[in-house]
């Protein structure tokens, strides 16, 4: 009868509304999951970029230390080589007559000193060496 029909219609409307609400909830949950994943991925990329930048800075700091250590070591080495040449010059001067091959060795030692001593670099070589420090855009310390 009419009451039964009205009851069926009302129940159908309630059921349809429940299905519709469940679909909306699933859609909302999906959107929220996508948003959460997006935020998570963005944070992971940010953390990775920070980590990568820190590694790059650490590598740059190490490279700078290595460049300085190498220059200091070359200065010390060339100073010792200069002392050796001077000592041998004095020793050879005290000998009676020339020492075979000493002149060639001395010339070679002086070329090694010239080539390796950072204090004897040309302006272009100094500029290239300084460029290796990667100081472009960095402010000088006060």
C-alpha cells in the first residue's frame, strides 16, 4: 500500500545517501592520502637536498684543506731541496776538480724547485690555484 511504498522510497533514499556518503569519504581519504604522500615526498626531497649540500660543503672544505696542505708541503720540500743544493754546492766547491754529472743534476734540481714551489707561480697559475678553492660568491671573513 501507500505506507509500504513510502517506506520503501524513504529506505532507498537513506541507502542511496549512505552509499553516496561512503563514496565521498573514500574520495576524501584518497585526496588526503595523495596530499600526505606529496608532503612526505617533498620533505624527503628537501632533506636529501640539505644532506647533499652538506656533503658538497664538506667535500669543498676538505678540498681547501688539501690544497693548503699540498702548498705547504711543496714549500717545505722545495726549501729542503734548496738547502740540499746549497750544501752540495759547498761540498763540490771543496773538491779538487769537477764532479761528473753534478752540473746536470743541479740544473734538474733547480728546475724542480722552480716548477713545484708555490711561491714561484705566475699570476695565471696563482689565479687558477685560487679558483680551485671555490670561493666565488662567498664573502670574506671579517
